[in-house]
C-alpha cells in the first residue's frame, strides 16, 4: 500500500471511529464575543443576559433597519496594525527570543499553551466613534507526526483573544457580567476566530501543512452597543469609552497533540468608524 493509500485508509478509519461517538452530545466551547450579533449569540446557552440598548437619537435609521445604527453611513478609518507569532517546538532553548515558544510534550500527551500580550495597538482618544472592528490573518505552518504503530488523529486548536484596556473600565463599582468581577480597567473578548484542525495519521506518517486564511469582523470586537448590551455600561459610559485612549493586546491559547512542530503567525488590523 503506497503512502497516499495509507493516508486515505487512515481517514476512513478515523471517520468510522468518530462516527461511533457521534451520538454523544458535543459541548462547543463558550466564546463570549460582541462580534456575534445579538440575535445569533442569544442562541448559545449560558451567555450573560443582555439589556436592550437605547435608541440612537442621532441616527436617521433604526436598529431594525440596518442592525447597527451607530456606525451607519460613517467612513471607515484605518486604526493600526500589529501581529503575533508563536512557535511550538520540542526544544525552545534556541528559539528567537522575540517569538513566544511552547515546548511540546512527547506524544500522545496533549500540550496546552497560553500567551498574553504578544502584540498591541494603542489608540489615542476619539480614534473611532462607536466601533472597533478587526482583520485577523493567520499563517499556520504545522508538522504533524505519528511515530506509533497505530492510526491516530492529530489535532491543533487555537483561540486568539483580545485584552482591551480603557480608563472607563476603571470606574468604581463597574462589574464585568462575563466574569462577575470588577473590570479593573480592562476586559477580555474573543473574535469568533478560534479554529480546530484534525488530521488522521497512519502509523509512522509525518506530514507538513500550511493554512492561510483571514477573518473579518461581523459586529466588531467591541462597539458602543456591545458595551451596553454585553458589558452592562450605561449609554453615557459607552459613549465616553470611545472618547478615551484604548489599548488592545493580542493573546493566544490552544492545544496540540501529535504535532512535531508549528509556526503560528497572526496579522491583526483594527478598523473603526
């Protein structure tokens, strides 16, 4: 049997193995993100309850008409560019010190990783009116490997998140509904950009793969509307938020199994209104 046939056979075996467990309930990871519009995110159980935001008096259109009256008709503004890089390696001692590196555990162990503040953009006051939107462009080079005598399914999970810092979030008594704790000057938000890769590997097979795509925001990683509906700020506090300087920091968490090495790069751009 040639290598291609081995891989195809492994895929069939892996699919059959996965189908055995198909009847078991699958619990998707919770991802609190203002990037999901209200009507979509409310379908996910366990999300914080949201209040209804007040109508936008200055807008000539309604939320029912356009879904986002605050940004309707406003020009797009380019607000900054940064990036982050993470290496997954069996040995991080010689890694570039400017790049985060996670030492991989020997298979079949699962390696988890979490890195904070791998890149940041600091916006001046009044940089945007009501919306912070994003472009996230991952470039993922991954080497999967199976040195065992049995077919396995290699996996890689990545979950990029953002830490947003703003003076309004230091207001005494202001509680983050997603954590139940004071904001303390910052909040953590997702971008609906988490990904999971699964690759069936026959015994003794090692392969390399490159993934290149981009994700753009839906409702934005933060907006005046979301600050009221998701995070419980008053309308005045939400408006004041965008009048203050804001720092956005990039984080990355994830896990890997049967991964020999990986280079994970993410380009990140902020756009506002």
